[in-house]
C-alpha cells in the first residue's frame, strides 16, 4: 500500500520507517524538501538532522506535502498539532478526499511555557478540527497516547496495554486497526472509542502522559485499561 506520512520529526520518521519495513511504499511529506535536507543541526527535540536519518532510510522518499498526499492511498498526520491544519491544507483537500487520514498528532500549546497545555480541549479536538476542515477525508484518531517507538513496536512495553481508535467511518477504523495489527498490536488491545468526538478523550490523556514521563524519566510506558 502507498502511504504518505506528513511530518519529518521523530514521529513521522519512526512511522515511515516501519511502514517501509513492512513492505509498504512510504513517502514522507515536508513543506520544503531541500530546506529539510539542508538542516545540519539536531531538531528541537535533540534528534539527529533529517538528512542523517534519510541516509539510513533511502527507501523513504521525502516529497512536498501535496505530492506525497496525491500519490498515497492513505495519509498519516504526524505533524505537530499546532501545524497540522496548515500542513494538511498544503497537502490539498482534493488529495485527501476519499482517503483514510490517520491522525496521531496532539494539539500541544507551549506558548505560555512548559509543560504545554491542550488547545483545543474539552469541547473540541484536533481530530474533529481536521475532519471538519476536510469532510471528504476519513479521519481516524489513534496512537497519540504513547511514544512513537511504542506505536510501531508495542512489545517495548511488557504485558497488556492499549491503543485507541476514534472516527466516524467504521470501514476506515477497521483499515487502521489492521495496520495496527501489522505493527504488532493484538486485536484485543485496540479499543474503539466511537465517533470522532471521542478523540477529545484520547487527546486529553496527554497531560497525564507528560506527567508520567516526568516521573519515570523515560517514555517506555503506556496505558492499560483493565475491565471486569
């Protein structure tokens, strides 16, 4: 299958590499390919420059957002939450129409300092904003409640733990669930929360995730929902 992963940060890189390793065709979308490749310093999170990662993953071709989305059968939004709508607008509504759009981003706002807060929150979510802006896309929120390495390799956390899916299109959610199974998630671990409004709850786990990260000092943990 052909995927476009929008976003060249650590989340986009990790997902794109895993898709390619599974035999999918993966493009990684960015605003300006030459500028992205020309950066020589670490990114804001301290990760190596994109060009260094791309040298190790030449099978994942960088492309402008619109080109990546136009060639894909499904799109992954792995941009930062504050930039997601602009990136998807650059990708083009026509290039997203009819396609599953997997949203793994979080609307973290650090404008008032750290730790960041959510914006929107409570009565709206980033996933809902994306679905409203691109009504012909099939938005599915998932994997935003964990570190990116766990997204594509749940075995990093021992025992049972969960991934959530939210979306209005049942077939799209099943397609995304099948992708999660290929990443190594047991079907029993994938919890369907309901329609796209339920993404509010998944996004609101992020403040707790951030505090847990601070307490543990590492990101190798996840949420497990125990049921009677």
